[in-house]
C-alpha cells in the first residue's frame, strides 16, 4: 500500500467549492479539520495516485481531488483505494462528489454546507445531513446501481423530491405531500433543506433521525 497525506489551507477564501472524483474505492468524508482540508490516501495501484488542486479566485476557493487514471484496473481481488478526507466545519462549502464503484460514507452533519451534488455509481453510500444548519441549501443526489441511505434532520425543515427509476425509495419519518416528502419541521423551521433524489437501479432510503 502506498500512503500519502495532504493538507490544504484556505488562504484568503471565505467559501469553497470542493469537487471529489473517485473512480473506484472507499471514500470516508467528515468534518473537524483545522485546515480547509486534511486527507489521507491509501492505494496499491500506482495509477490511482490522487491529484489535488486548489486555487483561490476572489474570495472563493476551488478545490479538486480526483483519482488518477484507473488504467483498466477494477476493484476486487487485491486492489485497494481508500480516501479519508476531513473538511473544515466553519468554512461555507459547496460540495460535489462523483463516485464510480465502491462504498462512500459522507458524514456531513458538522459542515457549513451551501450545496451538495452527489452522483453515485455502483455500490453503497450513506449520507448524513442531520446537522443544525443555519441557512437553506439544496442537495441533489443521483443514485446509480446499489443502495443509498440519506439521514435527514428532524429539527430542520426538509422537503424531498424523489424519483425511483428502476429502484425503490423508502421514506421513513416523512409524509407524502403532492409529489414530495416532507418532515414534521417543514414549514415551521426557519431553515429548509431541499433534497432532490433521482434513483437508478437499486434502493434509496430517506430516514429522519
């Protein structure tokens, strides 16, 4: 296994747009970083060496972390690729995650999210959006093949639009309202989380925690 660590300072950025592109592997994302990003990577296919880029334009930081060329190698057997990434909790973050094959655990409840765009490939994904968010934001989740579980807050208003594709959608703790699902806090809380879920082939679980 080859292991390497990266830490990125925010510099003068007042907000950040972060894009993570992983072709195959395991992605673990949490908050709690002192810097903008602190990451540990472990992989045993040389071509999978991640590429990290960061630029600041005005007051906005642009961060990109992408997997190197897969060279036709697929997960399975002895191939391993693990990203453990931590983001800063205070810095407003617009997050884009593009996953190919594998498993992802996105523990986002402590982050100051301004937007979320998650594009799943094949595998299993868990997204924790149960934070005590201070402002509205939109979350877009496109399911691929497999299972996605999205944990939603009970104290912050949630409205979720969900289309199942060829899969199934379970909405636990949500009520059907028109073509959407809402939680008990929707319409009463000052902050609203708008979630747009498009399922592929598989299962999407929406759970109010």
